[in-house]
C-alpha cells in the first residue's frame, strides 16, 4: 500500500509539472504565433430566425500553428487572459473586425452588425476605451454597427467596474450583448442596471431544449426575461430545423449556428452573403 501511495504521489507531481510545462510551452507558442500572424479571425453569420435574413456576424478568433494544427480558443484564450497577451490580441481582433465591417459597407451592406467578444482582462485595462475609440476612427466605422459580447459571469464578477466601463462603451455608440446567458446567476435588477441590448442564450440550453425539461424551462425563461425587458434575444448553437422552429415558438428573435453557417474566413463570408 505504501508503495502504491508513493507511486501515485509521484505520478501526481509529475503530472502537475508537465501540465505547467505544457501551458508554458503553449503560451510561448501563442506569443510567437501572434507575432508571426498565425492568428486570424473568422465570421459566423447571425440571422433573423423567421426569415433567415443575415443581420450580422460574430468575429471568432482562430490560431493555426506552423504545422497546420488548430488550437481551440477555449484553450488559448484563458492563457492570453492570464498573461496579459489578450490586450494586444483583443486589439487585433477589434481592428480586424472593424476593417471587415468597413469592407462590407463598401460592398453595400450598410446596416451590418459585427459582434466582437471581449474579456474581463480587457475591461480592466485602462487603455480599453481609447483602443475602442481609435479602432473606430482608424477604420472609419461607427460604434452603432458593432456589438460587444460580454459574458454573464463577467457582469457578475465586478459589477461596479463593468457598469462604469459599459457607460463609456455606450458613449461610443456600441451595443452590448450578454453572452452565455443562463449559465450565470445574474438577478433581474442587475440585468436592468447593465443596460444591455441583447441576450444571447447559451448553446447548452438550445441543445437541451427539446430533450430535457430543465433545458427547455431555461430557454423559455431567458426568452421571456429578455422580451420582458425590451431586449432582443438571440440563440447560439442552432444545429437543426427543429431547434429553429422551437425557438421561434418561444419568441426568440435571432439565431446563430451550424444550421445557417459555420464560422468562415472573410472572403467566404462575402461570397455567402451574395447568395
Ligand atoms: P462563444 O462566444 O460562446 O462562441 C460561440 C462558440 O460556439 C464558437 O466556438 C462557435 O464556433 C461555436 N458554435 C457556433 N455555432 C455552433 C453550432 O451550431 N454548434 C456547435 N456545437 N458550436 C457552435 P469557438 O469559435 O471555438 O469559440 C469558443 C469561445 O472562445 C467563444 O465562445 C468565446 O468565449 C471565445 N472567443 C472566441 N474568439 C474570441 C475573441 O476574439 N475574444 C475573446 N475574448 N474570446 C473569444
Ligand atoms: Ca460570443
Ligand atoms: Ca456564447
Ligand atoms: Ca461559450
């Protein structure tokens, strides 16, 4: 038994060490990858649920390493957040999205709305609002055509800070969506205070809506809550026609998911929109 114990603790510390080494390696790779333009942005259309008409797109970050491997954002974004790298990377995403918005306007899509994800680390950064203002100016676009997606958990983490930064964001004309809605525990009064424009139902509830009572209850409540507060409600992760019909039945306005289109590079988005 003693030997077994020693064996397992050895295994444990070895695993911890290699885990930390892995993360360090990944972060180093991310740093050079960013410098060497391995990061790029793809766009996933957002549509009106009933008509399928495109209203905008969400910008999503991708990292392809030199050997052609894709590292999922769920792995490298937390690292970028912890290391501070999210500040330059977040600026890169914002500027890329603004340039693409400008391009789409020159192609005649005037009221296209570009959604961009932002992290708490960016909200905490003192240069965040300046970065946003400069991006708008340099790319010749209006805040009105951009929506910042903040997560529900962010709104809970430091409500005072988020409220303050949101006020400045609103001044620049941006709209704001609460992402992954239903996964946190925000209260009705907190939600009202935040003055957001849109609620985005988390993919988990969309995909559970027809199979579990809890999933469908949450989906129903989020739609009712959003509608009751006069907000637009968008659902993410819609993969089937049944899910689309179900969400229309609940009164959900907009949607995003593989049923309509997967995230794609800018040129593909432009081609997709022409059809
Ligand atoms: P998110 O903001 O909740 O983004 C939605 C995720 O769902 C995306 O994953 C998208 O590709 C995926 N998705 C879209 N439609 C479907 C569908 O029909 N079925 C399924 N199963 N999945 C679908 P992705 O691109 O891997 O991004 C993961 C997360 O990484 C994002 O979740 C977001 O939190 C974060 N992220 C991505 N880009 C950025 C960025 O530029 N900045 C920040 N701060 N976070 C980002
Ligand atoms: Ca999002
Ligand atoms: Ca989401
Ligand atoms: Ca998510």
